[in-house]
């Protein structure tokens, strides 16, 4: 039974005049303990990064960087066939961008979490995962990598000694392999069912799959995406369920629990 867990969410995913989700980010910052801030490749721009960093600081939320494929049109959810070294360079560029905005406010990055298709690419691609972690060992050896358990990225991080935080996806469906089913749109989800899914994962360490089977999950952080339809209601229901189970919500880098929902 989990007693403390992090809740993370992707933030700052607008671009220029396009403010994705309206005021979703503003309301979500008060409900999470860690934020994954878009760094300009799949979404985000310098001004949105600055705003997201300031909001994270205002709410006492851990500042994470959210690198993705260079795919603004496809929101980083289309796979791009690129060499491992090129993708590592893209990630380092994005990490540096968010790091500078955090440093301007006297803060450090808490973690790095890949976005969308790049996240799924790292889950499967040993060469890229190894190259990325090797680079992080030189530039950010203290920076935890968020990943799914049982993936190439987790294995690479463990092999090289990079800190990791495993995730449970409250707003994604799972396959029998214990990994999320990657899709551009999960449709409308029930807050009550999502909350029960989280309860089960925290109580027993399992999740039901799309085929009706049950598979184990290992995690220290729960993710709900800000672009999922009804995200605010999903995270409110999740926070309520965690509170009812006596599970504290706290950043994995900060032992102080996040404010109650």
C-alpha cells in the first residue's frame, strides 16, 4: 500500500497566441506536486515557459522539463525517425531552456520527462535511451528521469546510475504488457472510474488492461495530462480518492505534502 505519492501533469503546452486548454493550467497547478513544462519543440515558447515556471513556484510545485519531438503541428505525438544523437541534442537543448528560466527565479530543475511519441520511443529504443542517460550523467547527474517501469529508459537509467521515478498513468489505458496504449485521444473518461483505477493501483499495485486482464504496476508518481478531456475533474476526483485512502501527495524531491485538494 502506497502511503505517499507524487502527482505530475504536463503544463505550458500552448504556443504563441494559442493558449491550450484556456485556464486549465492555472487550476491544475494547485492540484499537482510536479509539473512537466513544455520546452518549445512539441509545444510551448519562451513566454509560456516563463509563466509556467512562475506558476510552479507560486504553488510550490516541482519544476520539470518536458522535451518532445520537434513537431508543433502534431503536438509531438507523431514519431520522427531521427538518429539517437540528434534526439539527445534536441533533449539537451530543451532541458537547457527550462533550466535557465528556473535559474532566473533561483530554482533548480526537479526532473525530466519526455513527451508523447518521444516518451514511447525511449520506452522501446535501447540506443536512444542509453545515449540520453549517458548525456544526462555528464550534464545533470542529479536529475531524475520519469519513465514507465519495465522500459528501455528505466533499464538505461538503472545501468548508469541516473535517478528514476516510475509513473502510473491514471488517464491512459493499459495493455497486457503493462505499458500504456499510445493514442492521440483517449476520449471522455469518467472521473469516478479514474479515481477507482488509482485506488486499485495504490492499494494493490495492479491495473486492469484493455482486454480485461490484470497486470502489476510499479510507480512513485501518478500522471494526469492537462490536455485530456475533463482533466480538471479527473484530477480532483483522483486527489479526493487519495485523501480518502490516507495517501499524501508530495513531490518526490520534497517531503512536504502538497496542499489538500
